[in-house]
């Protein structure tokens, strides 16, 4: 019996590996499942089939594992999707290491399909797409080679090189057909049927939010290019880069080392209102990505309402309440991989002062100074302000002085007993927290109410919305202006407020985010509505002014519809010309005619044949039995398969030569059988 084709097994095992990778990219599978499957894949690629010798033991281990996974599920330690995906990976591993045969191949490919479906349920992100494509291509090639291998008689080599090219073309055509089917076939939104959370590109980073902000140390977060936030704004500013502050929380108490807050009343609701709405609000649809790594809601200054929160957890998508903490910080009550929510902010020119309702303790803290504040701080502020009494003018005066006389740097080593004095009088260099702290304390030393704010600054345009990076994390100052409320004043030099990461790395990640966003919009969130809009955009005339509505041009399809029709017609014409010129259509028809003539000769000479037995099966059986006709059938069958599937056309006169050889063999076999038939018929005649 022929040994299984090595290339087919390698393709089968790699396809299973790609299917398992579709689940593994979600980051939700247990480590032991990853280790077991990786070890299995290595052994399978090295053609080490351990289960072939220990089939019963492996089945017992699978049963025990199923029981343990069931216990994990019932105890709540693992969710059902992760349990199903882990067990599918184990079944695939057991089949990959078993004796290679048709049953093992089919079961391996079937579990591969299950793993691909599990990967879609776990994440469905862009890296999953790569695994999906790899599985489809590798599994298709493996299955096709299996069909060819089964058709070749024993003892004959499989024409791998001859069939790989047409198989590759067929797979490419199948992938294109699958894409067309996905685009055109009416469907529901993928995001409606499962969780959509994944760890993204690498591990999560820190958003920089905590109950305290400690002054000192290096500002390493400024060099992190990871995208942590996507937002769609209404009305859309339409600018390539935003000059905007995204606030997360504020701090009002500074002890000389770190910032904290006076404890505020907490409340949990579906929606938190921080400031009463005005006639005009800036709407934000915000998505906090897995790289964000926090639970604090972010919004443009000055936030009015935050709510409609949704948490994307590994077990599914759920609505989440939000909770108000001190410093006007709003947090999700659920811990999840990513979040989406809506925020409304007051426009920049809105006066929020009339809506402030500060407690006395909070008002006092806006003027509080550290107990052991260096006396030179107040003296410095008085000298710079020179008697300025208006809060906003004083803040701007101190801001201009700090930006002129102090340098921005991220390279600050260690901590200091008095980091503010160290920044103002020794180093004269620091990052945004140093500038914001200095401005806030300098203002307070002269009787102006101020506080520290933290969040992000900026926003880069991407796919109709804006993205914010971890390196855009920032700190600035709020100064309290009578009649206006808190006004943002930023002492950090403008060129250092946004991310300080490598420009090349930011471009690479921006490209990744653009492709990933396109994948989400075009695949993950693609729905029947998108299909309808796509079709409408191709045939719907553009809106025209009312006075032109009766013209002929207004009733005709738009130019893009004509261009689309011409493009489709050109593609159809080119495909038809290509198919008409292909030299392989005639050889395939000639090979089919050859098969018909062979079947006719076999039937005429009454060659014993099983019901529905193909020519390949008959040749294999005769070769195994040592039948005299095998010498003529083996080369004929091989050339038929090469002409029909391998792209090797029959040469002129070759079909007649093969048929003549077969006819002579059949005549010789008939002559050999004739005496035996006569001998058997003689006794019968005499007995009668």
C-alpha cells in the first residue's frame, strides 16, 4: 500500500496550525492548551505520529481532559467559548498525531473549521483574518492533493508538480469567490453575535490614571506610540490633527510629592452628568482600545454627560453602568478588554462657571499649598506676576515665563525630596507633570484657585475619526476664573504635548491601525445596511439642485455607475477571452473521449468490473492482483489523469497508440480465456 503523500500531510498540519492560530490570537486560550498544540504541531511536521501506537491511551486522555474542562466550565473558571475552543484544539492535536488515513484527514480538517469558527467568536480582529486565509488556502491544497493521490494507481508516482499550478489557480478562484459571496450575500452584522475583544497588537499599556499622581521620575509613557482611543466627533472638525484636551480626572491636593483629591461623593448610574447641557454640545463616540489598560472614561473638555457604556469582555458584550469618583473622574463598573461609550462636552466658548457647585472643602483645596513649600516659590511667582490680579492673565503670564526659561525633557533619574523646587531652581527641565505642577502651585501661592488635570492631548485623523496614542498622555492646569469656571492653561511647550515616540514607529502603527480599522468596517461590522449603501452608491444619481431636477442628466445614472458597468463588462470580456484561449480545455475533452473509448473496449471484451468502479480503481485492483491487463492499463490510466488534471495534453496519435495497445492486450486475454471456456463447455455437452 502506498505511503501517504508527505506534502499533503504537511499542508494538512499547517492548516490545522493556522486554524488554531485563529483562536490563539485572541489571547484567551489557556497557556497549557497553547503548549500542547505547539508541541503537537512540531511532532506532526517531523512525521512523528505518537497516537498511532497509543490510540486507546490518547482517547482516554481526551476523555479525562473533557471532564476537567467541564468542571472548569461549571465552576465559572472558564467560559463556554474558551472551553470549546481549547477542546477542539486538543481533538485536532490527537488526530494530527494518529495514523494518516482518510478518516484522520477529514476529522483534522473538520476540527480546523471548528477552530476557525471559535476564533471568530473570540476575537475576529485583523490577525485572525490572516489565520483564516492561511487555513483556507492550506486546507484546500491538502484536500485537492488527497483527491489526486487517491486517483493514482499504487506504485505510480503522484504528479505533484503537474497538479500544483492548476490547484493553486483553483484555490485563488475559490478565495475570490468567497470574497464576492461575502460582499453580495445578504447577512447580519458579525458584531451582533459574539464578543469583539482582543488584546490587540501586544500587551496593554497603562493609561496613567490612578488615585494619585506622583511627581518625579522619567516620563516613559510619552514615548509609547500605541493607539489607546478612537473617537468619532459630531460635528466633525475635519482637521488632520486636533488641538484638543481629553480630560480623564483632576487633582486638587498637593503635598509636595504627589497629587490626590478630597474624597467626593460617589454615585453609580447609567449616565453621569457633570455639567448641565447647553444648546450646543460636542458629541463623541469613543472606543477605548485594549492598549488603554484602564477604566476611566475620557472626553473632550469640558465634559457635560458620559454614558451609554458598553464593555467588551472575553465572554461577550455587555452594558455597563458608570461611577463618579473624586476629581470628576467617571469609571466603568465592569472590568473589560475594551469599551465603547458616548460623551457630550461643552463647546470651548461655553461658560461653565454658573454651573459650578463646589463644596467648601473643595474650594479650600484649590488654594491649599504643601506644608513645607519652599518660600522661594511664592517669591518667584510674585516677581513674575508683578502685581497681576486677574486669574487668567496671571496664568498666561506664568505660562509664557515657564515656556521661555525652562526646558522639556523625559530623562529625569530618581526622586527628589522636593521635586518642585528641584524643577524650578536646580534642573530647570522636566516633563508635562512638572510644568503643570509648577504653574498650579505658583498660581495658588498668589491666591488664585487652580488644580491639576490629566488625560491626553491631540488626536490624529484616521478613517473619518481620530486616534489618540498612549504617548499623548498629558497633564495641564485648570485655573478658576469668575464667571467662566475652570479654564485650561498649559505651561508645557506646545511641541512636547503630544507623543514623543519615534516618527517611523508611529507611521508603522498608524498604517496598522488604518488597515485594522478598514478590516473592522469592511468585515467585522459589515452588514446588510452596508450592502444596500454600496449598491445604492453605484446606481443612485447624486443630489442636484431643485432647478435642475427636470433635466435629462439628472435622470440618468451617475458617472460612477457607467464606469462600474464598463469595468464589469471589461472583466467579463477578458475572462471569456482567457478561457477561450486556454489550451487545456481541448485536452480535457480529448481525455474524456479517451476514457469513453476505453470503457467501451472493456465492455465489449466483457472485462469483469465492479459496479460504479472507475478506471483508476480498476487499474489499481488489476495491478494489485497481477492481472495481465495491468501492463496496458497502468500507462493508459496515468496518461489519462495527466491529460485530464495535470495539464499534459495527449500528443498527436498517442490516444490511438494507447487504445491499440489495450485492444491487443484485451484480444490476447480473450484468446487465453477461450480454451478454458471450451474445456468447461465440453463436459457439459457430452453430459447432455
